[in-house]
C-alpha cells in the first residue's frame, strides 16, 4: 500500500449503503488522503450505480473536497492500483434474497439470509465471486486490503483468506456497534469508560463488559436488559430482527450477553412463527427491504440531495461507515483502534481451530487485526459454536466445489433446517431457483430437473 494519495474501490458501488460509506470517508477527510473513489457494479446494477454515483459526487462536492469519484462497470479498472477494496454486493440482487426467504418459509422453515437456508445459499452464490475478485486483486493491486461486509460476512471472509489466499482480508459487521451503544446507555457510563470483549462467529458472538475500575458489569447488564420485569425492546436492535424476550435464566447461566441474532437460537419458535406470519401476508424482510430500497433510490435521484438521508437507517445500514471507514483509517494510520471484526482465530478462541475465521474484539493497526485472547466459551455456548463453524466450513467447500453432498451436509447441520426429506426438498428447490447464479452446481441441478422438480416460488 502506498503512502500518500489513496485509491479506494467499492465493489457493489450501486448499493443503497454507498452514501453511508461516502459519509464515513468525508468524516475522516483529515486522516485519509483519498484521491480516488471508484464505484463499480455489474450491468444489472447500472441504473442504481449511476444514481448513487451521482449522489456520491454531490456529497464529495458539498464537503468541499476534490476527490475523483469514478463510476464504472469495469471491475479490473476499479481494482488497478487500489489501496483498499471494500465489498458490499449481493449476487442475484434483492430478488435472490426474496427467494432465499420465501422458498424455505413455504415449507414452514426459516429462510434468514445469514443464519438459515437463505444464508447458506447466499454463501453458495457469493463465495465464487469473492474468490474471483481476489484473483484479480493478486494481479492488479497486490498490496491492497480487502474489507468485506458482504454477508454472510464470516464465511465470505474465511473463503477469501483460507481458500483465496488473501491474508489482507478483514470482515465487518455493524451489530457490535449497536450492542455497545445499548450497554453504555443502560449502564449510564460513557463508552470510553467501558471495556468490551466479543468472541464467536459473525452474527453469532457473545460479549462481556467491564467498567474503568475493572469491575465486570455483564450480569448487571443481563438483569437490566433481559430480566422479565425490566424488559423493554432495545431501540438499537437491527430492523431485520423482531423483538422477542430471551429466556433470562439461560442468559444468567451463560454469564455472557447475546447478540441480536441469538434470538433465532434461544427463542426460535417465536422467531419462526413471526417469519411465517409475515410470509403469509407478503411482508417478509426481503420484500420490506426491497420497498425501502425503492424509496431510497427515489430520494437519491433528487439532484439537490447531497447528504445521507435518514431513511437509510430503515435499510439496516447504520454504523457501516464507522465500521468500514474506521477500519481503513486505523490500518492506514496504525491507530490501534479496538473493533469487532471477522479475522483468523490464531488461538484467540480455543474452542475452534487456529486456521478458521472468527468474529472477535481486535486491535487494528498497520498489520491488520490482532485478536484479544478469549480462551474457551462456557459449555452452553461451545457446542453451538462448534456446530455452526462446521456448518460454515461445509458450506464454503460446497460453494467452491459444487458438491451436492457437502451442500446437503451443511443443510443437515443447520439448526433451522429439518434434517431429512424436507430439508433436501428445500435444498433442491433453492438450487433450481438460483440456477443462473450457481454454475458450480450444474450437474446437481440437471439431475434435479431430470427428476421433474420445480420450485414452488
């Protein structure tokens, strides 16, 4: 990476998240000597790329900056000489997410785009693309950092590092920002006076909290947040997760604070019932996001709009700028900022192999993340953690090889998918539905088609 004028490439530049990212760069204009920002997308995303690209240019101009903002469909041109590459793309666009949610729900099974059947299929579609991007980066920008917040972020990051060989990869998520904000609000202690330790996997980590006197406040927070008499919905909770009370006794037994996605594990029946109800009324999260995104792009078309609109918070984009841009800023300036990232375990979490990706608290400097050492999780979390990592690794192998057996094995281990005929039926329907984006599964799809299966969605 060169010192001085920086080139930043954004893969999936036509995303509705891009204004959040541009805002984050502008906020750090005195710390990052940016010269060029390249927004790149595919032909199917051309219209949105042009809309959001024009808005990005207005934002930069309104900030009084002379940064060059390029809009292109040529990924190789965007990558050439880049110092930082961020990825925020969705293979198959939101229509693919709608299938990911609706097809499983038609069988009474959770689709959920990162932890359920939908998350596995998002991995199947995305991992070959991230490996293709890494291949280009090796040729065109061999010293660049890859900052990934394409979901499922943990699996995509692990594929880039351990299968693509791109060690300068860091995965990001915005969930920890909201959890830390909730802790500081409920304890009425400024965030800088609290110490956090997160450990687990993407959308599947737990955390503990201490104050500036070294006193652990985790159990106090469990009481403040989850004791039945005290429970109130968390205003920082992501829009895609509904509020259902956790089993307080389980959290007290764990002695750790959950993240929002743990509701799918600890109150799974309630979450599934809610998802099925929404499915039956045509209001799955994917369909809601599509409506929000349509409204956002209507706003983005306004030639007078030169700042991130409040409406973007309904898309789930809050804190992405702080995550991605602060990570880049900390690497470039060797700031040693503490963040929660997806990165190689290297012994930080002893319940998992060293050569896999975890999501944990880390210090970010010029050489990338350095994880806090956690040790082992309590028995109640350890089994779930190891099961999820095994499922993730099978899914990664299936995404790369197109091996139907590995895909079915990942489905079988997933706690939200029934093992047996129903799970296989969902797998087959999703393979057929996503055929255009799953060339590696061509043989399996041909077999399924020969047997006469047609997707119900």
